[in-house]
C-alpha cells in the first residue's frame, strides 16, 4: 500500500504526465487537422505548398530578407511553419493580383492577413520597431 511522501510523488508525476500528454495531443491534433483534406480534395498544407511553389520565382533576395526579419519574433522552433504560412499567403495574393514580383506592399499585406488576430498586437509592435507606417493597412487588422 502506498502512503506518505511516495504517494504524493506518484500523484505528482501522474498529473505532470497527463498534462504533458494533453498538451502534446492538442498540438498533434491541430497538425492532423491541417493535413486532413478539405472539400476540394486538398489540405491546408497542400494549398500552402501550392502557393509557395507557384510564386517562388517572384521572390527576390530583399523580399526573402524582409520575411526573415518579420518572422524573427516567432520562437525559433515555430519559425519555419510561420514562414511557410506567411509566404504562402503572400504568394496567394501575388498570384491573384498577377504581380510581377513580390514587393514590400505584398509582404506587409500578406503578413497581416496570415497572422492570427490574437497576435496582431505583437505584429504592430514589430512593424513599429521597423518604422513601418501601418495606416495604409489598418483595414486588414
């Protein structure tokens, strides 16, 4: 029979492990939903890859550097996913508008649209640090 400090030790580890499994399961489930095909037969990740592949020739060194700078506040572990998502949105906008190249305006618009609403205050802070006027883009926030 368990009693005393060992019982509390075991209960602590049970709670910690259940918590960690719940957190890991949540993020795995979110990733699964992104891979799951939509009504058109393509998943969210498939569409992101499609837009990146179709617009890769429109990216210049300066535009890639700008995207790199904008995604610096994102933790390093999640930065490649953020770049993929934001780059896909920028590519989608560029292809819809039949742009000849990806310029500053397209990057800022795609960045704002691809960023979740809950992160817009961090986005505004980063744009302010870079001394970028957001007044032309207020309607996108």
